[in-house]
C-alpha cells in the first residue's frame, strides 16, 4: 500500500471537499500519521471515509470530521484543551500540535493505555491522559480555551460551558439519532455562550452520558 498516495487522496478527495481549506490543518494531516493510531487489524483502512471500530462500541471519527472539527476549533499555541474521550489518541495528537497542552480524559482503561503508549512513543509530550468519567464535565484543569466532546450527547450539560474560558470554543454533537447537530459553542463573556450549528451528523453516544427523562404515553 502506498501510504503517502493514500494520504494525499484522503486530503484531496475527502477533506478539501468538506470545506476544510485551512492550510495549517491540511499540513498537519501529512505530519501526524493517522495509520499509526488505527488498530493494526484496520490499518489498510486508515484513510478510508468511514468510522474505524475501536471496541466497546466506540469508533474513530472519519478523517473529514477530524479535519473539519480541528479547523472549526482553531486551537492556537497558548490554548489549554480538554478532550472528552481519548479513543485512539489520534485527535489528541492533532490538537497537541496546535495547542499549548491537551488534557484528554478516557473512561476505558485499555484505550488510555494504548493511546498513551502511541503518543509517548511519537514525541507528543504536551498531552496528559487521565482515566475518568467526564460525561458531565471535567473541572479539574478548568478553565479551558478549547473543549471537544468526541461522543454525542442528548443535550450539553452546563458544566461544560462553565469550564470554558472567555473566548473559549467547544465542539459537541447534540441530539438523537438518526440526525444530530454538530455545534460550535463560543464563550463571548463570563457565563455567556452562543452556539452555531455547523452541520448534521450522527455519532455514537458518549459513554455513561446522562439521558434526559422522557415521557412515555
């Protein structure tokens, strides 16, 4: 398999057409090797436009979603980032190349162990991985300049917004299948946030997420 050709095709045929035009983001997709974070059994699919299974009902995002979210969050070199759901560790790696530090919280111990090994072995020294349940926020290192929630939520708990610094950005997929909203929240002032709907999608639920009470007729 010609990895570099496959990577180039991924960028040109999947990612650019999805409105990802930030050259810094595109360059990063060549720099951070996605295939090194994909489970070995799926390595030949590392650049395919699909969600790659990780186990425990979780999957890697598609390449175009990873790139689009990175572009929308626009992390800069002074940002402190919270990632909820480490998964493979690949998105934490992308974030770490743009931000000052990434705090990534994972509820599945084996995901955390595998991601930690891959990140440390490839020189991603500004990523801290923690085991925990961050489905209702993670105030330990708050406030954050960037928060990304990698699983879907029925609604966004206020605790996440409370953890944003002024000017901070948060990405989350909110709603119920089959159609959910990918939203970008921006903290415009203390305790004041607005959001924009970026696109519609569908993602697996964040593990241990709080479901709202639903009426049964």
